C-alpha cells in the first residue's frame, strides 16, 4: 500500500531521511512580497559562447541578480539575459578573463518569466565565452 | 496512525517523493562558520513603493543578513532616495543610494557585523527615504 501524506506525521521526515543530492527549485515555494519566512533562491547556470542559449524554465520565476565570469579576454564581449526576445538586464560586460561582473540594470517589466517561458542568455563579442549565473526566486 | 521519523529509513525520501512548491526557510538548516557542506541561503523580498518610512518584516527564524540588492522600479530615483536595511531600529547596511535611473541594480556597500544577525521574531526593517520606489532583495541564511 502506498503511503499518503496523511500517513506521515508532521515533521517526521527529518533531513537524515531525505535522499542526498536531489533538491532543486521544483520543491521550493514561491516568494511573496514582505515574506516573513525566508524564501529559497534558485540558480540557473549557463556556460555560453557566442550566440544564444535558450533555457525553458520549468517554473514561473523572477530574476533578481546575474553574475558573469569571463572565461577569456574578448574585446566588446557582453552577456544579456532576456525574457524571450526582450532584455531583462543590460549588456553585462564580459571582456577580461576571470573577471566577475554583475547586472547593472534589471527591467521590472520583464523580470518575471512564466512557467515554460524562455530565458535567453545572449552572448556577443568576437570570442565571448562566459559562465553565467542567474539568481531567481519562484513567484506565484 | 501517522508514520513517525523512526518509520523512515535514512535517505528513503527522495526528491520525487517530496511535494513540490513547499520548501521555505523554515526547513533549511542553520549555517555554521566554516561549514563543509554548503548551506542554503534564503531571500526576503520587499517592495518599496514611494516609501518614506519603514516596511517591517517580523522574521520567523534567526538569520544573518549577508547581502542586499535593490532594483530601481517604476522610474528613475530622485535626490535623497535611499534604502537602508535595519535590525529593528539599528542599521545593518549603509543607506543604499537609489538616486539612479530606472532598472539600475545597486548592491549593498557596508554591513555592520554587530547588527547583521536578527533574532527569531525580530524585525527586519526596510527604511526608505524621499519616497523611494524599488524592489529590495535581502539575502540571508539561518544561524544558531
């Protein structure tokens, strides 16, 4: 017989009972404004060369920060995070190998991406090459 | 009769068995100094709308504020627009300057380590000056 939620006592599943290495954003709650219990952020990781990497996000999210780590020195290299075709961030400079740069602007008209929406990470420059970390929270 | 902790084998609850959409900071562990397993950060989200004064959040757990990000939203800031994150009445951060263009992301400049830990049921206060409008994201982790 399958064990249902009602068969489990509140707080009976302690960390030791949870399998290691499995938690992702699927299991985290949405974060409301002025939340009194801290919400859990999620990170999207994109390794990018020239062009666009499209990430179809499973849940509705709000992008709250972006960090770029340049993996090569590349004149005029930039990274832009977009909601579909529309920019969320500015063109984040990605020009000097190993240098960390962050989003300078976030457009609050575009920062929420619907479930099954496309988050595009667009890299420009002659030989742009970067690790891009997009921090987000789930929202209703 | 509900199953108790002793009824579960260690690691028996895989991610697939956990209900989606439910995890918050309530379930995260505290983070000690020099932790060898990564702790889980939590985020508090506050909307400052033409704020002159305070938005108070009574935090459920004891936390340490580790980072703050503001995003100008709804137009450019004006002279004197700032956001300060406080532990009750006392500042944790500097007055983060939001007198910037719409959409500009600004990160905290200073954090006072004498104030960065807020007790359970303490007040995380976001203080706005000069009718500032911004999305404010406070990063923290639970501490013992």
